[in-house]
């Protein structure tokens, strides 16, 4: 693998760690709107369907539940 490709791949995956940390912080604060804003910013097309009515709150609630269950495993 070319060295520049390896650096690009490492930079991409280190960015994912930063993204995950940001999401975990938002989830731990309990601010649903902040969590929803995180998803809307990164996945605008995917979140448009969920955004109708109050369905987005159900989505955030499910994410928070998943986050809690994953933390209890570790």
C-alpha cells in the first residue's frame, strides 16, 4: 500500500473516533435535540423520513437505549 494511502486511511478512521466521542458525549448529556442535530448534520437524507412529526424523538430514544445497553456490556 502506498504510504500516502495509508496516511489517508488512518486519518479517516481517527476521524470516526472523534465522531463517536462527540455522539457519546451528546447522548450522555440527555439533550435529545443535540443528538438529533448530530444525526441530521451527518445523515441529512436518511433523517428526513424520521423527521416527520415526533418520530425523531423515538429514534433518539432508541439510540440512547442502544448506547446504555452497549455500555453495560463493557
